[in-house]
C-alpha cells in the first residue's frame, strides 16, 4: 500500500510469481541441507515487511529452526535432506511447511511440529503421515490438543462433549458405535489410530516417560497380535483365524 495516497500497488502476474519464488528461495536458504558442515538450518533469517502477521510468522519460523536444531541435531539434518534435498520438491515442501507454521496459533504448536519433524527425519513416520499430523495440529484448537493428551493413551470409550467433537473433526477421535437416538455430544468416542500417532510422535515425543509408555503399549499390541493369529488349511486354502 502507498502510504502517501492510501492506494494499493498492483503487481503484474509475472512479477507476483517472481516475488513468490524469491520468498520461497529465502525460506529455503534457512533449511537447505547444503549449508556449510551439513548442519541443518541456518542461524540467519531474512526480513519481511513489518506487519504484525509477518513478524509473528518469522518469529515462529525462527523458533522452529532453533528448536529442532537444539533438540535433535541429527534428526534435523536428516529432515533437511529428506524434505529439502531434492530441488524439484524443495520449493513445494518449504512453502507447505511455512503455511503450516503460519497457521500455528502458539509456540506450543510449533513444539509439536518440531517433534513431528524429528520423527519424520528419523523415519519413524512416513512423509504422508507427517503432513497429516501437521494438518491436524494446525486445525485443532490448542486447548483441545491439551485436553486430548489426557485421554490419548487410554482405550476406554469416552462420553462426547464439544471438545471431543472438535477432535473428531480433526481425525483424532471417532464414535465408538453410532446410536441414532443420541446427539453427537451424547455418543461415546475412542481415540483413532491416527490420534495415537499424533500423540506419540507430536505431542509426546520429547517426554521420555510418556513416549516409553507408548512404545510399551505398541510392543504389547504386537505381541498380542502375533499370539492371537492362527493359520489353518481348509480345502487347500490358507485361512487366517484371529
């Protein structure tokens, strides 16, 4: 906007595309795996016009870079190489990351995003799971995520309420069995497999005791699964009996 006459300055389409590309390149410079010494994420940040939203975006982006480097340097290097090492995908991936960071309402959400990024760098989750987790983190109220942590490890159905309906809309919970005579708030809900993934690799990854509980629960589930399967041959066909 021109400060003197309060009119907006228009860009032609080509100039707008060039501006977008320059912005993407600037963000990429901060995360490139080609940085000196292969240390992921630089310590310098570029300047954007000084609107409050721009400043808050850069504050969150800088916090993301600093936190992932300090929490897990090895994972940050792997993450950088995986998501920004391929020049054909790097620009698309950096703008996806920036958009999710832009949508994050608090620095606590950025902490969760850092955890998910570390998990992705260490190959604990797939790229598709990673982006689904980022979507869930940035499309769920922070207070609802905090509430979700209180029940995520449990297995018992939980009576519905407004927060749980919000969590269900993010894919973290689902009805335990729809009763057509009850309203959505009166249904019982359970945590989805995706919800458990979000808690384990985003909400709890940096809390050793809680993370170990998840690992123990997963190992027990694997054990029960292997014990519970029986194979038998019926008319020449291999049958699986759970």
